[in-house]
């Protein structure tokens, strides 16, 4: 409690005979009593109110003996107990007798803590059972901020379809030990998820992508780690925005592992880069067509005739030429 009623008339009626020092001691005892929401231990009374001098200790003894009752080594006062009892509310929701303010706050604390654990679990994060409230709050804050990643942060676009041409997806890929990394602290909750196992499943957020990669490919990352989120969340957001399915990404992973010439350090980043490169390669034929068109136009301008059609056997790198003597 940080507030309690003080009826001046009632107080003076019972304490008018006290000295100024004794009034001060009594006021400090009440402050300590209400702040602790419990009686004052006899062996700590002097220290709790700061009584050190002989006259202060004497005044403390007088006030305690007159206005408090010593019960099992603790000084209690019925007026204080009634005020603390009333501050806890008239009745709890479960119909139990009113709680003290301290008990009510403890109940609220437990309810908040449980709600934070439940929320994190819904987001795919399992925190240690002894995590502090600050740890829980920070984890929730980080996950919430990460979920606001904008589409511009991704290198994956809607044009990425067909990247893994001629690659067959499988439903029984064995996790590659090269792709696994050890993590400490919170881990992804990989509970039963039938939806994620479907080939046409489209994860809707980073937590679902992370869970799928863990279940299917043995990849691990810590969603509460700032560095992991900075690296992975933009990639997952891009996959989500592009509407990629787990089957599509699984096929890309199979191709990436098959063609990898060195150990893969971070599976999602590597696969995302492979898909981006493949997408760029698919766009290259149009560039070749434009180059051929420019070549034909140049031929026509130089010779005044149409450019001859290049035979199928002629490589694209060969530059057509024509010798013309001038003068």
C-alpha cells in the first residue's frame, strides 16, 4: 500500500498525550506497517524506522507497548489489519474472502505472467519456466517488432515462380547435419502441426516458417535473438508476401543442398540467395533477345539490307560482321 486513511480527530483523541518524538515514531511505524502490508518484526522495528539514539529507542518502546500487540515476535495492530484487508477489495471473483493488497497484487502478477507465457507460446516461442517478467516482456516486444517487417525488406518477389525447374520435392528429406546450429535459451515450440506438414501449406508468418524448417530440415534458430531475427525475418517475410508454399521451398532446399559445393552455414539465407539467382537467370533470355535485335538493326543501317538470320549452330557470342571497301 502507498496510501492509507488518517482520521485526524480519531488520531488525536488517542495520541494527544504523546511527545513530539513519540508522534514521529508512531507515524513511521504506521508507514512501515502499511508499506509492508504486514506486522513489524520485533527484532527489526528499530532498524525499519531508523531509530538509533537512546531517546528514539525509548520512544519506540513506549509507542509499541501502547498501540501495538506483540504476537509470535511480530508487532500487530488491528486497525492496520482492517485497513489492509479493506484495500484488498470486498470479495475475489472466486467468492473467497477479501485478499490483502499484497495478495491481490501477487494474484495479478501471476495472471500477467501466465498471459505472457501463453502469448509467446502462440507465437511459437517457449521461454524458460524461470524467465523474469523483463525477459518475457522483451521477448514479446522483439517478436512484435519483427512482425512489422515491410515487403521492401525482402529480395523475394511474386516473379519467383518456377525457380526450381525440374526439381522434385520430397516429403521425407533427411536433415543435413551441415545445416544445423546449436542455440541456447528459448527454442521454437515444434508441437503437433498437421497444417504445416501439407505440401500446399503457405506459412503466414516467420514463426510458422521457422517451425517448418525445424521439423522438416532440422534447422534451428532463436526467435528471441536480435541477430537471428535481423537475418531471417526479412527472408521469411518475403516468402510469405510472395505466397510461397512449403513444398516450393522444400524443393528449392533440395536443389540447393544437391548443388552446394561447400557447407551451408545458414539454410534460409542460402536458399533465398539461390532462388534470387535462379530468378535472375530466368530473366536473361530477354536480355539476349534485345541484344540480337540491336545487332540486326545495326546491320541494316550499315549495309542498307536486312540482317541474315543466324543459324542455330551459331553461338550467341559470335558477332556478325561485313567487310566493305571505302574509296
